[in-house]
C-alpha cells in the first residue's frame, strides 16, 4: 500500500510540476482581464451592488446556460435561500434533498423555516436517486384532488420542493427527477452550485427545474471571490428574486420605500468584474479540467483504483476529481499519507443527516450515501494551463 501511495503522490506532483511544497485541492487561476476590470471598477467608483459588470455577468451566464433570466447574488447559499423562498418554501414545510451534499443545501432549507428530508443518491451520479425518490413519494406523499402540494402522511406537513444537487460537477439524473416531481406538483430547485459548464442530455444543469443556483466561490471552476447566481426561465420568478435580493426597495428618485422583507444579497460590482474576466476563460478551463480527468483515469485504471467518471448522457466539468477506495480504513490511510506529503486530498462531506443539527430529520434508506461517504476522496483538481 505504501508503494502505491508514493506512486500516486509522485504522479500528482509530476502533473502539477511541483516537486515540493503543498499542492492545493482547487486553486483559482487568474490569467485574463481580472486586473483590468477590477481597476475599471475602482476608477469609476462602482464597487458595490450597482455597476455594469453585474448586469454583464448576468447576461453572459443566462446566455451560456440557456436560461432566460439570471440574478447575481453574494454567494451560492444566499442564491439557494432566495430560490427556495420565492418558489414557496416557508415555515413548517418540508423539502426533499440528498444527504451527500455540502451543508449549504440543508442550511438554505432551514433559513426558510423548513425541514429537509434526506433521500439516497445513486452510485453512478452521486446525486439524488430518482427510483428512491419515487418510492418514497408513492409511500409517503398524499396529493389530494385540487391540492397544490403534497402532504407527508407521516408528519402531516406540506412538502413544498425537491432540491437535488449535481455533486462535484457531475449531473444527476435530473430529467427523471423532474418527471417524477411533476406527478406530485412538486417544484424542483436545482443546486447546480458545482456544475457550471456541465450538461445532461445537452442541456445545462440548473435549467431543468423551476429555478437553479450556481456558485462562484473561490474554489469553483470560475470565481467572483464570493458569489452565486439564480437562473430561471420564469420571468416573474426572476423579477421577484432581483427585488428580494436588493432589500425589496421600490424604485424612486430619492425615497427609501420597501414593500416586503428583503435581503442584502445583490452581488457587488467588484465581484462581478472578477467573474466576468473569469467567464471569458471558462471554455478553456473546462477543456483543461477534462484533460486532467482523462490523465487521472488512465493512471488510476493502471494501479487498480476506481476513478469516478461522468454519468451516462452527461458532460461534466469535472470540478473536483474523485476516486472511490475499497473501504474506510483504506480511505483514511490515503488521506493521512497524501496530506502528510503535501498533496491536499479531502473526503466527501459528512452526511448531513449525521450532523447534530440535522439528526432529527427524516433520512430514508440512505445505504448508497453511507457507503460512498466512507470511500470517496477528492484529489487535486486545479486547472493546469
């Protein structure tokens, strides 16, 4: 095992041409117009939530993803919070999601006063399982004639949305999930935070459901420093999202009038300037990341370790490259050796239903997620130019 681990570390160091020092999990790359656009922000003094770069980034992302509308937010979590709120998630509701996800997915549900229900993931996508979703809904969801949303027969609470996540940039079987949810009048809010540039059946992630969310955090495929984006084909939802994220301020030449509870969630212009420069290189970044994943796959195939590849009918951005080890003991040895030798690797997140604040939530038949959580390791995935 020790020889194999050394071989892995040596291979990664060779890939990144870094014979010594730390190799990070995912570093941003700034090799375009970032400084130029940031200087323009400073020169014009438009560094806050008003400025041309915010509007330009929204337009670019909308066109790129095939969405009619895009609304920029300060981060992906705030975007998901607003997406859930404007779709109708509120106090006392329940939202179906997956346990193998970043904490933001569950936290955004909680911000609305709702509770998550955790349903298992598929081995081939790492995302929400359509079969297990359908099985649970058939057994537990009651949709009466003339009723807008289903009721959970066990808790008596309204189920108001389903939020699947495209894990590590790999699309889940979103088309099947949408079809199942349509039978129960359930809106789908796609957590596409990690999957900018990923497609399922030639359609961009985040555009299948009622509304989708992207993230531009510092570790994402492109970054605005901190930032997120709501994407939708629904003009009304877009208008409400933009109004809500700008403190629900009613337009007026000088008066401060607000007509509802709003949030200070609008992306600042300085962040959008950074993001626009990054966006100009997005296609190059994806091409480089896919090339990196191919090199990883060839290497890990040769040494007998499973490398996770894009699901059927999917085109992935390979945001975080992923290997799946034989068991938790082997995973822990891998993590200890690589991190001790300057190669940053990370396990999957703790399953959300295992965290103390979500232990009370329903978690139904999550065997796949539990198996994966003990074996997944993310390996260095920074773009190599």
